[in-house]
C-alpha cells in the first residue's frame, strides 16, 4: 500500500459529491446500493473493535467498483455487510430499494440468494459436487425446478466458457476454471450485484488477467460489480475505486483519478 | 430446499463415505434386526396360542377346578405360600362338583406328571402320565387309531389298562400292534388297550408322549402320593354354560368346605380365556424385555449417528458457510442434516428389517419357536429408523444452522 493512498482526499471530488447527494436522498432505482453512516463494532473479548466508523457509500446500477484498503481498514466488514452476511450496529443499508440493515436471518438469506452473487478468493466450491451442481446451488435454494435449474446452470457455465467441463469436480479443474465456475454460480440467479472478495488472490498473474477480463466483460454487459481487493493493479481494472482507512472512506475516485494518483505516487518515490 | 433434493444430497454424501456410513448405521441395523426378530417370534407365539395352544392344553368350553391357579404371570412369595396352605382336592370334592352340575356337563378328575415308562429290553423313558376318568377322552376329543379308550366301569374297578400316545406307541412298539401288550409305568405293569391319534406339539413339547390310565389305578399314587387330585376338569355343553357351571361349582365347593361369606375361595377356577389372558400378560412381558435390548442398540445407534453428524458439521463448516452465503436459510441447513441423519438411519433400519426377517425365519426353522413377521413391524421399523435419525440429527443440525456464515467461510 502506497502512503499516497492514505493522504487521498475524501468527499471533495465532484463524483463524491454526487454520491453524497445520493446518500442524503431517498433510495431511487438508479442507486443499487446506498449506505448511510454504517457502523460496525465487534466485542473481541471485552475489547471493542470499531471496524466501520460511519461509511456513506452509494453505488449506481451497472457500476464496476473496487473497494481497497489495507488489512484492518474495515473493507472485509464492509463487504460482509454489503453482501448481507452481516448487519451494521448503526446506520442504514439499502439494497435495490430494500432496507436490509433491519432484516432478520432468513430474510437476509433470501436477499443473498436473489440479489447477490458471491465470488470468493478461495473459490468456495463444494468439493464433492460437479461444476454443474455447484452452479445449480443458488437455484436450489431459490426453489427453481430441477429441469430449469440444470438449463440455467448450463447457460451460466457456457457464458464463462466452461460448457465442456460441466461434469468435472473442482479438483479436476484449474484455479482459473474454478474461479470461472464460481462466477457462473454467482451469476446464475441474475443478482443485482456481483460481489467479489479478492477474486484473484489465489491465482497467478496470467490467470488473474483472464479473470479480470471476465469481470470487465460482465461490467460491459451491464452487470453491477463490486470487488474487494488490496492490490492496486487489480483495483485499477475497476471504473471506480473506493479506498477505506480506519473504518472510514478515505477516497472515492474514478479509475483515471486513481491511476493518475497511484502513478504519480509511484513515480515520486 | 425441496425434500427430494435433500435426500439426493444425503445419498450422495453416504455414497462418497461408504465405510463410515456403514459403521454409522450398524447400531440402528442391529437394533432393528433384533426388534423385528423378537416381535416376529412373539407374534408367532401369539398366533399359535390363540389358534392351537388354548384348545390343546385346556380344551374347548372347559374350566378347571384346582388348588391354585394354573396360569400365573406374577405372584409374590407370600401369594405362593398362601396357595400352598390351601386344602388339597380329593375325590369327595369331585363328587360335590359332579352333583352340583346338570347331566350335560362332562367331568374328569385329572392327575398328571412325568413318570418313567418301559417295556422289557428297552431303556425307560419319561412320559406324560395322566390318571383320569373315562370322560377325559371326550373332553379332549381324542380320536383313537387303534383299540379303544377305557370305560367308566373300568375306572370303577380300577382296571390296569392304559391308552398311549402315538409317540409312545412308535417308541416302545416299533412295527408292532401295541394293543394287548404290556407297558410298565412307575414300575407297575398296565395293558395297552388303545392308541391316540397324533396331536402334534406345543412350543416343541410333544403332545404324543403321553399315557392315560384310570384314576383308580396305582398311577394316581405314583403321581400324587397323598392320593389327592391335581385338578377337576369340567366341560360345558356350550360356551354360554361355562360361567353358570363355574358358579354352580364354586357355590357347591364353598358349601362343602364350609366357607363363610367373607372368606375367599380356597380353590381356583381356570378357563381357557384365563390361559389366554395369562399368555397376553406373558406376551407383554416378552415384548417389553424383548424390545428393551434392541432399544439399547437403537440408543447406541442414535448416539453414533449424532456423533458422526457432529463431526460432519465441523468438517463441513465451510460448506455450510457457502450454502448460507448462497441463500440457504436456517431451515434449509437443518433440513439438510436431518434428512442426512434420517436417510442413514432409515437405510440402517431397512437393512436391519431384512436381517430381522431372516433371523426370525432362521429361528423358526431351527428351534421349536414359531415366528410370524407382522407387516406392521416392518412399517414400525422404518418409523423407528426415521425417528432415531431425526432425534440424533436435531442437535448437530441446529448447531450447523446456527453457524455464523462469515466465521464458517473463514474456516480452513
């Protein structure tokens, strides 16, 4: 992490002002994610850890956003809340017009199933199930009938160029192929957002590029993508980069601004 | 998650871990196997008793007058001693009963015991010796394959004659006509005058190994040295008359023995329905004890399944995290593990039921115990299997469902 990131201005760019206006207004169809003053504290054996200290964020439909930050910056916590795996102690989280910060366990499970497609660093495929069965899984929990499930899973796998390997198990696939199965699984339910957590963290650089191309292609075709990463060259594939520091948003820039700042910083040293 | 999906998933998990699954369901398998075997044998006995036993042992439309009840399920020490203190039955009592009853009742004094019988040149053998009246043959509906039964005249004169069962005939007089030949019972000679047709066996005990002689012969003293009577058996003309006959006999005997209104009977009246209720009591005990042991097997089976499921939950923590992230609700996770546990357990129960039927048939083939597999017991076995699985699965399943998806996903 470059020290320049730490000094980046927050809430000053015109883009950020647009975001802040969205945060201040009632949720609209244009903004798929709106968070207001998200706070999350953990009790770690008596010691209160403040992972998020009031995060205001808004993401438009079809945006491709990277969330960056060093470890301990709260980016994982933010991702868990955005992914509806966790709920904030304070603040509001509107996802696709629904106030999910107030929902219970089962309702959150529904939202995860319908609105969110997860892509994990470690792929998290079920080892004993075929690629097809893995991709079918979200549809199983959505209650889709078997025949339709299979058809939709096949289509999703074909989209990530794995139409030939649908009956392979994860251990019979390469890392890149596994991540593409995971992407197919994330997309099969037609989610509002694709949420990727360090999607290239376990891949070599060639395969990482390959996965980034898949993401780019998805973003081009109108999929909202949110990617959490600590690598700035991966983050710079996104079209907007949000940097978190100490549980707050440190910067919120376009890709061009981000690359220019990083580039300048790197040249300066 | 649809039920069928959960079953498919469970079968897949079981297929992948064949050996582990086999050991998991061993307890349930053994439990259900013995459960089915025990229930089949008890049912078989019960069928047998209802159809054959009561009529063969007690006779149709009959009741017995005796010192103590003939069929006792449970009686304490004191009760037994009280029965032992009761006066014995002698000929005068039999006479009292006979005089109290209308002429269409058949009455016979009966003494019976195992005594050695022999013919010269053959090893003595124990036979069921019965000393009785001539009417005994009518009461028991014994048909004869050779010779004749003795008459009441022969009883009156104490003729040393004997009617023998088919097994006695074939043992002592192989290839010969037994009629007119001598048989020594308890050391004294009797002349064989008839052979009873084959009666079969009750619980492996042959009903054809008997000899019947008049109650007035020395056989009575050989059985009961005091000369008393084991019991008086009374046959009514039809079923409806049994109760009336019992009441008449009771009143007459009470009068004869001078019992006051507040005193209890010092004799017992037993009907074949008493024998049946005796067996019902015995049956419920057999079922209780017979199922207690397999039940322990089932409890062990349940504990094993619970343990295996807990291991499965911790081994598959990450899988549970993934499923939750993809939209599985608590009830989906609970259903998954409950169905997995019950599928295991039901498969165990099915294998156990098959083995149990085999075991019952084997026991029926190699021992005198009858066995009849009741269809309800197979259904019960499956319900038990599912019940064990669900019970054993509840705790692991709820642990799995309560897992925090974030922590579960982070698990290595």
